[in-house]
């Protein structure tokens, strides 16, 4: 069991996160007396489909202030109409925790999202803070940060291979999200090998032997099922030709390696760099959610190849992050970011590397990975 850093809202909320990140476990810890509807259980799902009125009847039988959990709510989106009605009629009498591992049905069916009566919360794999900053870097990059991996490290290979198999079988096949599982599996392997890189949809379609619109649809499936997400390019320098295409990242380095078929292989140099970026991006997203910082994440790159890994922006604020899987920091690593700082385009810049000494590289603060993760966890990096 891991102590998660999430705070329970004092009123109804949606909780979205990929399968296996620990949403259900956390909810059972923080609202142990809740009335629970697990829609992954066929008996529960079919019962509510056959007798939808039983949901209201069971909720109304609970005392004032009770929590009601609907787990994997996307499997029965019509239930949200009943939740909305109960909140509107009874006010704060009942509080609902509505968790899900896919937003696809909710988006496609344009379902009732409670008109702002429930706040949105994201759930992520484990963070360094939740591991008490006690981790083996190579193991974390190879196998990722799903809770079960760290609970059963000796079975990491089997757990990740089962995770990938279950994702394709349960999320994709059962929900009929794609027509051909074979072509989707080919796409997944190639896309996972390209995690953290600028996406060339036409090239990927050619390599996967599927049509370009199909590839775009496959990416939409990954985003909607929370397995991956787009990192957009940042545009702030009018006189410089900048790259416009987004990058694509999987939510966890271990899942990306499992999908790419490299799970049983040792880490290689270039792969290690992309996986470290994947982890740092995960930590940035989790910190933004936990501290309710707001803002957006981007990357920045010119047509000449100058690049900054991540730029966080909010209103007039901009902070740059350059990540290197190297035990030695070289001044050229931070060149593009130092240029943005010199022009006043970003207000702060951080270099993150795998060495052990804090450094100052001109205007850049260069932090060892562990020190950066601690600062990120305590919220001291953002305004």
C-alpha cells in the first residue's frame, strides 16, 4: 500500500486516470463507508441497466452526508443523469465520487457532465514523493511507476505484459473502439517506440500499413482512454520559424516499453533520454494537478533544431525545463533555454540531470533529478 498525496474534495468530483493507477484503492481508503457501484462487475452493471431506478433507491436510503462511489462511470454514462438529478434535488445531502479510465464514451455521447456541480480531478501513477524519493532510476525508467509494479517488483515483467494485454482486450476490444486489433497493435508498437518525439502521422501510417486518417483515429483512442497525451508546440517568437507539430507521450515509461516490445531489453542511451523525459513530464503533470497550479505544458523547437524539452505557461508566466539523462551537465545542454531567458521570453529556467551536485549555468538553475523532484513536490518551482 502506498500513501497517495491526493486530497479528497469536500463535494462531488470526477476522478479520471488510466487503469491500474490506483483510483479504486485510493477511494476505498479515503471514503471507506461509501455506497459503492463497481461497473466493472458484470452483475452490478447489468443490474443497473435492467433496473436503473435501483440506483436512486439505494442512494436515498443512505444517511445525510454519505459518499457514493461510481467506479468506471464511462461504462454506463446514462447514470450521470440520475446523479445530476439527485444533486439538484438534495443539494449537499449526498456526495458523489465518479471515477473513470476512459473519457471516450462521455465525449462521443455528449453526456451530462453535471453542469459544473462536480469538480474534475486527475489521477496518475506513483510519484517520487509517494515513493519517499526512494527509487532506482533505471528500474523506474524500465518498468514505470504503476503501483502494482512497485508492490511486486519481482513480477514487473508479467504485470506490465498483462497490463498491455488487458488494455487491448478490455478497453479496445470490449468497447469496439477500433475495427482491426491487428493494425491497432502494429500502430501501438511503432507509436510507443516514438514516444517523446515529434509525430509524423504520414510516416507512422506508412510504417504501420494503415491509412493516415486511421492513425489519427488511433491516437484519439489513446488520448481518450488516458494512455497517452499530446504535448503541443509553443509559439512565442515571431521572427523565428518554429516547429508546429505536437509530440506524443505515453503516460508511463514502463507501459511505453511494454507496448514497444522492448520490456525485456536493457535500456539504451537514446531510449533512456526519452524515458527520463516521460517521467519528468509525468511528475510535472502530477504536481500541477496536486498543487492546483493551472497553466499548460508545451515544448519549444525551431526548424534549425534548437529545442527546450518543456515550457510551462500561465498568463504572462513561462518557465522552461531542460532534461538530460547524463551524470555531467554541459553548458551546451542549456543553450536554447538560456537564449529564451536572455530575451525575457521565459522568466525562469531549470536544467535537470542525473548527477548529484546542484549547479549554476549562467541564468539556469541546474538540479540533480532527486532535488528537482523534491522541489516539484513541495510546490516551490511555480509562481
